[in-house]
C-alpha cells in the first residue's frame, strides 16, 4: 500500500472514505497500528498523561515529543505520522513556532504537525505552511487550555467553533481535529470546510476518527471518557501475563531446562 499523504486525506474526504487515526508513542505500537492499516498516527502530547502519568498535558516538552516521535517514525512504513506540538512550543512567538514545528520533520521523521487553537493560531499555521510544514489544526476541547476552559468541558459555542474551523482552513491546515463538541456542530463544520475533520467526542459525521491508543486497547488505568471505547483488554492481558510469570518463577516451573544453557 502506498504511504498516506496529506493530499490523500483530502481525497478520502471527497470520496467519503472514513479516515482512521490513532495515537502511538513508541516503536512497537506504531508498527502494529501501521500494520493494521491505520491511516494517521498522531504522536499526541496525551503521552504526558497516559505514558508519563502526569495529571495534564501541560508539562510535556519539545525534547520529549521529538524523542517519542522518533520512536514512532521508525515503526511506520505507510501511515502519516503527525507530531503534536506541546504547550508553549508555538503560542509565544511565530518564528519560534515555525522552528519547533520544523524540528518534527527535520529530526523526528514526522510528515506533519498538529497544534491546538482556532482563529488565534491561524497566523502561526500560515507561517508553518509557508515554510513547507503541513499542519493539522485542533479545535473545540483543547486540553492545553484546561485552566482557561475551567476543566475538560464540551465546547458548545457554535459561532466560535465554526469561525475557528474556517480560519484554520483558510490558513492552510490540511485537516482539523474536532474534540469534545456537539455532533450537530461537528456535522456543520464537516460540511462547510473543504479539509477533512477528524473527530474525538465529536459525533458520527466527521470525516474520520481518532482515539488515544491506551483508551482503545484497554491500557487506560484512569478515567475513561464517554466518547471512547475499549476494543481490546491489554490491561487484563498484561495482568494475566505478569501474574503467570510471577507464579511460574515462584513455583520453580520457569525457567526450565529448555531455557538454560548447558
Ligand atoms: O494528544 C492527543 O492524543 C490528541 C488527540 C486526542 C487528538 O491531541
Ligand atoms: Na494533544
């Protein structure tokens, strides 16, 4: 299968083929998602929570994002790899934002970056696109703004959301993640903008879907939001494996002669 490009995603929208996206943070899971035919792999700053065990995404650094994006890129042959720009890597200054975005392509093997925000970051998106960096926008419930939103809240201001979507599309974004917004608003945005919408907690009318890998594989050890679903139980399987290993060592059935060098 040919590798997925940003223009391929726009074609999928036009043809009505759903875009399948997932997050991944390391080599083995990126390789498995790629092999399973996932179209887009996002190295999300959600890794701050699901991998690092922090309480939100704010502490994640550029260095950490590049490290994880490198591991993911090494596992991927077909999927489009998108690097997620961490808090404070693009908000303060447009030049700094372009430089940081470029590092995901230059050093970490990503083909695109994602950043949070609507009209307020459209100038930044345009500067990145002008520099040859494909950008995925992310509007609605934007976790880096958790303190400004007063918590992780569904965003319902239709006029603002629609305006944000148009502004990021006009700025040259190749796609938009719609997170935590009512389905009818996501439907309207999906119909009005020319670029593909990727939903998470945004209803059934988006051009594609993204989930956090740990949620869908059953590796989320904390709160499971309403919009997600466990498609496998790796937590249960992992506990089984660790316990079986512990039992075998304790009872002396592992290692056995087959695992020993004479
Ligand atoms: O960091 C992340 O995983 C994300 C997706 C949920 C869109 O931004
Ligand atoms: Na993110």
